[in-house]
C-alpha cells in the first residue's frame, strides 16, 4: 500500500521521486518514506521531539532531513523498488542530529 497523497509530500533525490510523511505521537516523531508511485519497500525512521537539554531545542523535519535519511538508507542497503520486503529501519537521530 502506498502513502496517501493527502498529508504527504514529495521530494526528488538523485533523479528519483519519493513520497514522505511525518506523524507524531507522545514519544517520537515518525517518518515514513517510499519511492513515489511504487509499491516497494518503505523506509521508517524516528526522531525525538527535542534534544533533552533544559532549553529543549525542538526538532524540525525538513526536506533536507528527508534527503539525508534517503541517502543514508540507500547507502545502508535500502531498496525502495523491491516488493515483498519488510520495512527498512534507520535511526534518524544518528543520521541527522538535531543541530542540523
């Protein structure tokens, strides 16, 4: 099942179009990315809402954040066009620190 067009955005990285969506819950910010219009392997990642310091720098999930996740996941073996594979997980905090 592909991500809905409503409440999701697109980004092009290295000539390939991806669709991404950010959702929040009480604990973390969840990110789901997939190759646009392809029912392939999804990329899942998550981030803390803030850095844990007293001033609590807040996390912004920007297109640059999404691009960093995609590039890192592809380098780590994510194959977005492959069907029938479980979701590919990557630790967003390690890939894109909150200071970026």
